[in-house]
């Protein structure tokens, strides 16, 4: 398969081989058109749109999303992204001095920042569980259990981790937390569409997600899921009117739906993204992306000095994988805003967008595959890596 039969459904720059859907997932042409028609509707009659229609439209979108992630619309608030959802969850959990918030060593940097600030504000402290290497479900649960103390109030954990592209056993972690009376906040932007997400069965307190990754909704679309026992105390760090615009009865989402004037078109396009992926079928998407990522992983692991990062086998990945790279002579751990020279070489000399970064002193390459990718993309990546000075 040299080109993807699905690539025509996107309008990607033909000069770029895009292997970083996990960071920023472009939406298909029909989802973009849907977002644009919502924006056009708003521009034609802003009073009618904001004051009469928007709440009902957001509610209908939440209903579509609720079906997709197996929950009820009453438990969902639509927000721009997982970062905003995480900020709301953090603000809504009361912490006392000396309380502990448990994160793992695989958490996303910005999420760690959110909880660092929350701990600074409250006098609570962050504790980091070191997960086993390579990962295995029982080992993950055991390390988290070992890091709990009488002061642990919250566990914050990724469903699918960012640097190591690994799926964590969040259901078991939630069970463990519940037995100990500890709250759970799941960071789940990669899980939406990549996994069969059943939010009401997970047993968590809060779930934070973005729809602009694997679901392919427009950029600026995500959600916060909150268990009903938390709805009355939810606090949004952005304070606005906090009431209904259209005069319907109050609900907890009012504190989140209106964060001052802004275009909700990206949120409203979530329904169209769901229709798009369900039209192709989720199983087809997952099988297609999985086959490609396994091919990439196998070929990468055959390169001298490249090894698996955390995930032990192909069965542990769906559409995103990370492999460990050798540390070349010129290598220094890159950081946000200062990419690895190999990432820049792939981008500038080969038109390939993939993520090369550092995690705990290890250098890694993270690849994502979606319906628009093909074996041709992987082969071009492999050939670029074979000739690279930055791997030697
Ligand atoms: C695990 C994880 N959490 C949170 C985020 C933040 O997502 P967003 O930028 O959509 O808010 C990301 C983004 O890549 C992520 O990978």
C-alpha cells in the first residue's frame, strides 16, 4: 500500500509526511467544512446564535459525544482542550497543606505544571510514582499502591502516556484509589477514538480529554467528564457569568460553557468528527493505524542501537509508539521549544513531521499513524533515519 485510500479525505500539505497525529491531529475536509459552517452561522446573526441557539447546540453535541464515550451528556462539559479540563479539575479539588497529589513519571509536562501550581497555592505536595521499565499492568498498579500514603488525596494519571505512548491500566488504578478513599483524575486526550472509551465504567472522578487528536475534531475541542458527586463544587479558573444565556434552568456546565465571548464552532464540529470516523468504522481505523504502526515499530527496532521504550510488544500499542534512540555525539536532551536536531533534520531535509524528544535522560522517537498515512510514509522515514548523522 504505497498511498492511503483515505488520504483524499484530508487536505494535508503534499510536501509533508505527517507522522505526528498524536500531538496535533488534523481534521478531514468534511469536519473542517462543518466547523466553517458553524462559524458562518454565528457571523450571520450573533445575537440569535449566542443567546438562543448555542446552549441547545452544545447540549446536542454533548449528547453525541456521550454516546461515543459511553456516558451521559449531563456528566460532560465541552471545553477547548484537555489542558483546560485539567485546570478545572485541579481548581475543583480541595487540598490542605501536607496533602499529597500522586502523579507518575510518565505524565505530560503541562499537567505536572497545573498540579505544581495547585500545590503551591494550597501547601499540598506532589509525589511521583516511578513506574516499572518496561511497563506491565500489575507492576504499574503495584508501584502506584506503594507510593500511596495516608495523606494522598488525588491520583493524576494518563490513560495513554505522552512521551512513552503507553496505555496505562486506569480502571485498576481507579479501583485501588476508591478502596483507599482517594480521588482520581485521568488525563485522557489520546484515548478518545484510539481506545473504546467507556467513561461511566472507568470509576474515576474526573476525565480530561481533547477531541482534536485521534477523533479528528477541529482544533480547540475537548471535554471534562465529572462524576455527579463533584458537579456542585466545580470551579472554573476563568470566571464569567455562570448562568444560562437562553433562560433555561441552571446546570453545572453553565460555569464552563460561557467563558466570555468566543466562537464555539470547533466544539460543535465534534459531532461531525464522530460521524466521519463511525462512517469508516472505528475498527477499520484502529486496524489500519495499528498495522502501520506495527510495521514502523518492527523496522525501527531493526536499526542498530534502536530499542523499545516501555512497551514490551506490538499488542501494547494502537496507533502511536515510541522507540528509544541512541544518544549521538551531538545529542543533548531537547526541551519544549528546543527540538532535537534529528527532529529538525527530518522536518527540514525530508519534510517529515515526527517527534524526537527526551524522557528521563532517554532519547526517543514517537510516531503516530492515522488513516491518511501509508507504508510509503514509513519507508521514507526509515530511509531518512538510515542516512542521518544525528543517529550515529
Ligand atoms: C498526555 C497528554 N495530556 C495532555 C495533553 C494536552 O492536550 P491539549 O494540548 O489538547 O490540551 C497532551 C497533549 O499532547 C498529552 O499528550
